[in-house]
């Protein structure tokens, strides 16, 4: 067991320029190697928390502490949209993070090919994003996030726009990648089933205070496969997460004028 | 797909030929004299008869148009890049560009002719009208970068130059090319308007002057012949720029792609 958390959010608050306070005093610890899911209703601040961890926005108050600050410089992030360069091939999109560090294309090629192979896009290296399906675009975005071999991967509802079959497939692919990479994953979703299937810990957030309503620990040693979705244990995790989510939503309804 | 393209090309051509046929028939049937309304066949004959004069004038007008378009493109892109660097610069310089745009060129041309030689005045007029659409479209393109992509570049600590080269420039390309298509047509209009205002004569005069000159001589067929050359020049410029746009964008941008392609 690791003593110090990899990332600590300490009393973190975020108020946007328009005056909307999304997070108020959020305390959250992320441990190395876990798959932590932030689950909550829309507007609860889970994506904001992820953007704060990524360093894309700064907190209004509070601290975000990394036990190993060098890890912060090499993050993999997958957004809700694939956010691919439409004019560049799949290969060049995956090359982008390495290109921005000044790495030559020839030198980077083996790593790019490896990242593409990991997500099953080896045969589509020359394709343009418009030639790919929604699921394949997301795979390309995942390959781009993996190409730098990050120790921490942040995923902001990456499969929300996909159909159920593709979503299940990508869930399994993500679990396989997790086993291979041993990376820490912070996953944002509003899907109870997805959180129960992927996570080793689920944090359910409330919209009103941006506070944590429940924390569900799931045994990391559990085998996650299609059968797992039909077990009583999976159903129990889903039931508990659903209740917590309902509680979070009821709180929101209760405060709506 | 090829059949559709053929149909798309043939239909407007047939309508055009039909219009010329009706025009020819009306002139013939009503016995309208050429100094009132020349028939298309008369205009075509005039085009052949005066080809040396008209085509040398065409080269002058086209030369001015292309020169103005190149200068306008370079300066508008340079200014758009400058404006994209700072909101202060945008606030300071954009009003001047807008003033130039909204002031009719026909009102500026006589003033330019006081301070500049006729050739330079025509070039400046064509430049002024072509400049703004290229500037505004390029500036819009540079400012319309996808926020998600900006996040990706921020995440990987891209430098300002990297963001500019790998993100903002390609993002702005569709809008820049749209501005260039508009600017190309306007450069020709600007050159024609300035030539009309300049009233230059002798060697090296453009098609607009030939129209004025033919008007004084009541040589209406020549007026129409010069007009036809101007229209064809405009079509050629637009066609060339539309082709360039298709060449650069058809692989990835929706504006240049056929549905279902």
C-alpha cells in the first residue's frame, strides 16, 4: 500500500469568471495505480476537477499537490470529444504530443506504431479523422494520450457520445490497457454502469457543494469481463452508486427554486 | 458521381446558350440596330475583329488585378497575424480597415488620382477592395480555433510558435481561402472602377477604358465585347481560386467536400 497519495486536492475551490462557483473546498486524494471514477450529475464539477488536475485551469483557492511533480509534466488526457486535428492523419495526430516535445518523426515512429497497435488502429495510420467511426476516433485520441507513456491518464467522459456496443468494447480495451500500463486513471462519467465496471474506487459528487457524497471501494483483484456485468457484486455496486447519485440529484432538486 | 458532375456542368451551359439564342432571335426578329442592342453573333464578330486591342487591354486589367490581389493577400494575412497577437492592436487598427471597407471605392478613386499616377491609383484601388475580406476572414479563422484542440496543445506545453504553426494556421485556412475567393472578384471590380475613374488613355490601358472609349464612339458591340471579357476574367479568377480551395481542403474540410464523399 502506498502511503502518500499521488495527487491531493486540498480545499480546492473554483469560481469561473462569470461568477459561477463550481467547486467549493473539495478534498480528494488519488492513489497511485488506482482507477478512480468521479461520478455525479451534470454540473457537479467533476470535469472541472479533472481540468484542475490536468493544469488546464487554476484553482481559485486551495492546493493540488503531487507527490512526484515530474509525473504532472507527462499526463495523458482524453476528452469527451476526440479533439483530433481534422487535417492530419491518424499517425500525425498520435505523433502530436511527441512532435511538440521536439522529437523527430523517424525517431518517434516506433512508439506511434506501438500506441496505434495498442488501440487496434494499426491499419488506419494513414486515414484522416473524417474517415473513422466515432469509436475509432476515440481510440485515436486514446493512442495520442498513451504515446508518451504517461503514469497518469485523465479521461473526461470519453465514451459518453458512443453507442452501447462500442462503449462496452472500449471499456474492455481500457481495462486491458490499464493492466498493461499500470497507470493511474482518473475517469469522469455520469454512467453508473461504466463506473462500476471500470473503477477500483468511485467518488460520487454532489452538485450543490461540489462535495463528496459517497466513496465506493471496489476490489482491484476482481476479474472484469462480460460475466462480471451479470454478477450480484456488480449489481450491488451499481445499486449503491445509483442511490448515492440519486441522493446527489435529490439535493440538487431540493435546492432548485 | 461523374454523371452528376456532367449534369451540373451541362445544365447551366444549356441555359446560357438558350439565353444567347433567345437574345439573337429577338434582335433578329425585331430588327434592333447594333448601336441599340447588338446580337451575340455581332459581339462575337467584334471580339474577333478587335482582338489585338481588346486582348492587350485585358492583359493590362488582369495584370493590375493579380498584382493587387497578391499585395492584398500578403498584407492582409500579415495584418491578421498581427491582430491575432494582441487585442490592443486589434482595437487600434481594425477601425481603419473597416473605414476603408465601408467607404465606396468610387469615392476614393478620384482622390487617389490626384496624388498618384493613373497606373498606381488603379492598383491601389484594386488593392483596397480586395484587402478587407481577406483580412477579416483570416482574422476570424485565426480566432476560431477549436477550444478542445487548444486544450490539447496547452496540455502538452506547446510553445506559442507551435500553436501558431500546427494549430492556428491550418484552422484558419478555410476562412482565409473564402476571403481570397471574395477578394479575387473584388480586386477585378476595384481595378475596373478605378480604370473608369482614371480615364487613362493610350498604351497600357485596361478594358474599362475600352468600354468608355467605345461608348463615346457609339461602338456598342465593342462595349459588349469588352464587358464579356471582363465577365470571363472574373469567372476565371473565381474558378482558379475555387480550385485552389478545393485542392487544399477537399480531404478534410466540410466546405470543400461533397455529401456522401
